[in-house]
C-alpha cells in the first residue's frame, strides 16, 4: 500500500482517472442505450469502438504525412479524424444491428442467443481487422497498405498531434492539455446526447420504446427505426470515444476493444444500466477509483480494483448508482 | 381452404416422421437399448485408437484433441446446470475451472507433495466453497447484473493468479502430478491406407499409463468422468431439485410463492456448477502438468457459454454436441490458423440466426414453441375467416 504516492500525486491521478473515465463513459453509452431499448447486452459494441480507433489512426496518418502540422492545421486534422471515427463507428454499429440483431429480434428469439450472436459478431469484426493484411496480400495491396500502417495484430501508434504540454498547474501539479480536451469533449457530447434524447422527437421515440415497446408501436413509433437510431447514436459516441482514446493513448490494435468494452460495460452497470446519466457517473467513478487503486496497490491490480468496486456497489445498490431509467426519464 | 388443410397435415406428418425415429428408439426393448448404449460407449472409448480418416485431426495429436473435447463436455454439463437448468447467466465460469486447476497445482507441486487422487477432492470442495462464497452475496442480484458480476469474478481470479507470487504469478506452476498409472497391456492403433484399416504394431497405447506423450489414457479418464456426470445429471434433473431449478428459471416469483426457496436452490445450482467446473479444471491441470494464467482467459468463459447455448441450453445431449463443436472444430481446421476465429465467429452468428433454440433444444422448449405456433396459427385462421366473411 503506497499511500504517500497516492497523496502526493492526488490531483494528477484524479485528472488522468477522469480522462479514462470519460472514455469509458462514452463507450458505456452504447451499451446502456441498447440495453435500455432492447434489454440486450451489445457484446460487439467494443469492436465498434475498435474500428473508430483505426479510422482515427488512418485519417491522422494520411493527413499528417511527413510534415509537422502547425496550429490551425492541427485543428483541422483533429476535426477530420473525429469525423472519420464517428462515421466509421456509426456505420459499423448500423451494420451490426442489421446483420447480428435484426434477424433475431424479428423471430423473437431467446435473449441469450442474441448474446451469442453478438459474441460471434464481435469475433468476426475483430478478426476482420486482424486478417486485413492477409486479405490485402491476396490482391497485392499489402505494400501499399504498409506505407500507411502495418498489420493490425500488433500495436500501431499514431503521430502525436496534440503536444503534451502542461496547460496549467494546480499547486505544484501539472494538468495536461490532452486530459482537459478529453474530459471536456466527453462531457460536452454526453450533455448533447442527453438533451437529444430528452428533447427531440426521436429521443421521445427512444424513451417510449424503452418504456413499453408494444404501446410505443401502437402509438405510431417505428420500432425498427428507433432501434437503428439507438445503435447509430451508440456508434457515434463510440467514435468520439475512439478519437479521444487515440489522442490520449496513441496506440491501437485489433483486440483493443475487448478490455475497454468490458470496462465500459462495467461502468454502465455501475451507474445503472439503461440510464444515460448513469453511464457518465459510472464511467467517471470507475476511471477515478481505478486510477487511485492502481496508485495504491500497484498498477497490476488496476482491473481487480475495478471489478471489486463493481461487486461492492452492486451489493449495496443492486441497480447501480443512479438506477435504471432510460424509459422512466421524464422531461 | 383445402390447400391450407393439406399443408398443415403435411407439416404434421413430417414432424411425426421426424419424431418417429426417436420414438422407435425409445420403444425398443430395454435390453436392446442398454446394448446400444454400451456399443456407443465402446465406440467412443475406441475412437482415438481407430483414428477414422475424416474425423481425426491432421497435425495435432488426435487423443489430445479428444481429451480437450471431453474437458469441454464436462464444463458444458456443469455450466448447463447453472445456465440451462437454473437460468443464471454466468460469464465467469472459467474462474471455477481455474480454482480447480490451481488447487491441484498447489497441492501436488507448488507448496505440497500430495498425490493427484488426494488433491482432486480437495480441489472440488475448494471450488464449491468458492461458488457459495461468490453466490451468497451476488445471487440476489437479478439477470444481467449477475452476468457482469460473474464476469468480474472470472477476471479477478485470473488477475489474482497473475499478480500473486504464492500462486506462481505469470510464470505459472509446472510439474503437476499425473494420475497414478497401472500398466497392464498394450493396445495397437489402427492406421488407414486408402479406405482399408490396418493394425499398426509400432504405434501402441499402454493401457492406463498416464505419461507425457500419449494422451489417450487421459481421454479415457475424461470420458469416464463425463459418463458418470451424465448419469448424475439425469438423476438430478429428474429429482425435486431439478424441478425446483426449472420452476425458478421460468418464474422466480411464482416459484417462491409455491414454496420453493429459490435463493437456496440458485445457490445449490451455482455450487453444483462450480463443482463440475473445478473437477474439469483439476483434470486439465493434471494432463497439462503445467498451468499459467493464460490458460484461464475470459475468452474461455465465452467459449463455454457458446457451447451451452449453441448446443441447446437445458438439454444435456445438446450441450455435449455444442461442446464438441466448440472444442473440436478449431482443432480440426488448424490449417486456416489465421482465419480460424473469424470462421468460428461467423458460425456462431449463423447458428444463432438459424437455430435460435440451439442445435438440440430440450423437448420442453420444442413443445412450448409448437404450442405457440399452433396458437398463432389458430388466431390467424380466425382472422382469415373473418376477412372472408367480410368479403
């Protein structure tokens, strides 16, 4: 137990924890929304995120090239990368809904089998990225591809576009630019999504379907559209998460989604699954506590801290910190 | 009108003929049935010696693959009790498997020098206790929350093994004791030349020598345990306990009102499942003689669950088929190593979409589905009549 380390670096640990938590929270939105509407664990959502990280990576590498971008250019590159990640993740999420879920929902299949289908889809998506180079090799494209990035089976890093300079200091603790960007944009996106679901007509449809799918259908809500919308929104948020993750961590791999997906799902459950604000709270709490825990017990216990936190919280609040409420949310 | 009648009668006769085979089997005299079972068992025991051309695995030891299949069968039977009978979604089953394996490893090699046969009961009891310890606080949590809690449990067990020196950390534990050998006689293998089987006098298996190279005795041990498990499973399923599990799964509140102490039965299902998982882990550790945390990745929990659900949760023969597919197919198609997982994932999706009840769903599910379809057909028929009258 390294208490002195924890107390000496408290502010820094908290801020990096919040940055991690923000990424968890954004991914958790995808789990929580799908769960709220369909009561299904969208196991393949982690791969939606993974594709977003690769979209960010490719876009940045293509745009940066060999030059060293300056101030305004950096901003443009970031915007393009963010857009690419959101488009790719959103598209993957929509495809996932179409091929892995809709056939099952139509047949009213047992819920567990949808989980298996999602697991299958998750394997397929991750492996498609993994075997990308072999397939490219068949068409003689491997060298062309390697000019940009090598195989997805090993860690690929992206050029550093946000200089890791200190933005400001609290006391003697340095708060870095990246962390601030990550936390602020994540919170911004979450507030935007929350308002969208609360105020827009589509959002009302989503909430109605979550609350009572049959009555919602009778009232003229197109349930297929609502489900598509849910997946799309989750995918877009995963794209944002992927972009922010790449800003902070800067490396990705074909199986990067697995652990992050589990963590994000944990965050969703922690905050109360099906509850958008719960995802934010759960993500931030998980990120911060995990960071403190790894400072206290050593980095190798990081994930153990996260899961023990989950078990302890569920023992005292069996439906998560804020409870389940996508359907019950009132404006 | 007439066409619709003939269509329904057609489907009925079809389903009848499909049931017919099973019926004819069940209607056989008891003696013949027992004989058939014995023949099937003998064939299974002899399978690694026969090395049938299409079935056997080129490149990897067939006996070893078959042993892996039996381990998966055992695990699937155990998980079927938790998921299929009691309806508790457990995503961390590999945790129990790991506890069984690690207990044997610690007792026979790392911290003590016990013989294998003494360590197994301890390992199984330790796993059951861990099942109760995990279940007691978490089984009050319902549905999908249980899934994520158990998933966390599986990961905690693995990470604890990685980070604790007392458990051999990431390097693992080696020199785990093997079951005691009784070397009685040698059995020659077959090898196939074209379509003709020939005896191979150079390639023999010593009857019950649990050595390093020949995996077949382990397969025999595993198969025996699976057969014993199947008998036990049948006894439990048809007992009061099995009915209580099903009642709890179908409607927990109704079961509670009918006087079934659901929590206690869920805990029992959990620890029974843990028992079987621990046993499988112990066998696995002894065969490998070496374990490290990489043998207990979360991926295995998912594969185990896939075996149960794909095969048909709640039907012991179904989960055996599922376990066979999940364990055997990746080994058989090792040549496609790079595309193995991709094809496996596709297979899971296709199976899920085309056989949502699993390959061999339990008869109860089939009956329920049939009743549902008949109900729907009756309702539709009414509608059809109505419209016709209106026209």
